[in-house]
């Protein structure tokens, strides 16, 4: 969590961090500012001290909302540097980096570079700054980065934020259920009041509006019907009409409007009725889901839960990625993943993972079965917070009913 950053910097022998900011959303920026959005500047941090935020003068009041010490480009003499560089931006940027580091009390040492921006420009500037000020050594990072390690566990403020997003997402699920249920059928096709087919695209537009009403934004939802649902990442065909008795995989993973924390949940629905084949497979997925939620505790290897689910589903006659590596039918993915500033974070709940559950993890649990040649797929997914005394605490307060009854009349 955020309070671990200082120790994580010491472990990596980092004397400072620079987070480059641009108009694009930056998870690292949002993480350190608590959601305050700026369209440029930098965040600089020295171990043992709070980060400082450096912003355009037009954004000084926005920056101060973060609670961080906030300086402007003017405070650090940016305009004078540009004049001295005769308007050549990169020649001003080099001494400006040094001033930013000094403002944070970082006089020398190893500096970690994070954030977003134009890679070509950042690489060029970093090389120039290193050459001009050799007392600084700049470093990138791959694998488990300092921020990815901090993201592993969430503090109370983050849990409150994630809980709110989950509650709002559940409201959208409920409204979408009711929206579909308000229609009627002609034969096996779901239709609107005027007799026109209700399309997957109609449902997706409804969902997007409902999310925006709650300060959330859609991020590539899945609403895949029938055979399409048998491919886990099929988004569904917007021009396809909803049909009775077809399993629908509805995977909704919105984030806060403008960027921030994600929620992730999936429901499988079947309108009007469900076939015996779908009912049987759905019951097995729900059983696997409940089993996983029940056993997870801090200190447990994440792969142990995935392996338990794999064993259960294999015993039911389904292929898994353990019994049949590379399979495209049966249980074809991991049990879940961490979630937070990114839709996929650690820990990983794969049978190939070496991660361990810890208090403060926020994870998804999402077993599924996929049989495109049999015309269906299904998944059930909730997001959870792992507490010290209560095990997994759900952040997705919405029911798991399979069949949506239509009440729009004959």
C-alpha cells in the first residue's frame, strides 16, 4: 500500500522518484494524488518525505486538493529557463529536471522514472539530464515494479473508494436486468414495444448511460450471447438481437470517470429460460465459485485455490489448462487477479503463480466454462477485499440469478 513506498524505495536503493505527467491518465499520478488530475508537470518523491507536486500555474488550486506540497513551473523558474534556452524546449527541460529534484531535497543518487508521456521525448531528456548532471543515475524497471508491489494491498481510503465503485456498478447491473426484463418476446426474439428486435448494441448503450449517471465509465464491456460467449474475451456483436434461452456473458469492468480505480464483475444471464445443458454447467461454475470464496485466507498460496477449482471441474468432466494446456474449451483461464488502479494487477490466481494472499488484497474470483461448439459460455465474477478476520468481503452486492423473466407483455 502507499505507506510501503518508502521502504520499497529503500529496498530498490532509490534515492528518488520522478513521475512524469501528461494529459493522459496515469495510474501512478492518481495513486499519489488521491485522484486529483493534472494535465502536465511532475511528481517527485524522496524516501521518508511526502511527494511534491509540480504543476502548471493554471492548475495550482487543483494540485493543492491533493494535500501534497504543490509548486508551479513559475516557482521553479521555467520561464527564465526557456528564455535562456532561446525557446528550445528540451534545452530548458534539462536544468528544470535538476530543479525539480532539488526542490524535493534530492541532491544526487539513483532516480526511478515512472508515469506516462511520449517515450521518445522522455528517453531523450533523461539521457541529456544524466549527461549534464552525472551525480544522478536514472533507472527504469520491469517485472514487479515499485508501484505494482505497492498496489498489492489497499489501505482504508482505497477500500472505501473501491467499495463505492462496486456499489454503483451493482446498481447498473440491477438496472440492466430490469431494462431487459421490461421487454417481451416474439417467438424466440426479444423485442421492443414497437416490435423491433432488442439488440446487444441497445443494451450496451443503456449500460454506458447508466454508468455515466454514476460517475463511472465503460472500459470495453463484454456482452456476448450464445456461441460468442464461448470465447472468454468476445465482446459480443452489437447488431445481434437478444434471443430466448441463450447464455449471455456480461462482464462489466468500469472505472471512475476520467480515470481511477476499477471494479470487475461478471454475470451469466439467460432470457426467459435456460437449457438443461446451460443449467448444469452454471450450477457447477457457481459451486466452484463458492468453494473458492470459502477457503481463501491470508498466507495461502494463490495457486492452491486455482488448483482446487481445477480439480473440482476436472472431476466433473471438464478440461482445464492444467489437464489440457492450451485447451479452448472447458475451464480455460485463471481463477482471478488483483484489481485497483489497473484492471489486472497482482496477485495472480493462476496455477502457475507463486503469489500469496495477503490482508489488503483486492481480487476477483471468476471461474467459468466455455463450449463454443455447444453454443454457450459462462462466467461468474465478483471483486473481493481480503480482511484479517472475515476472509473475503464482497465488493459486488448483486444477485447471481441466471434466468431473466420477461414482463413486457405478449
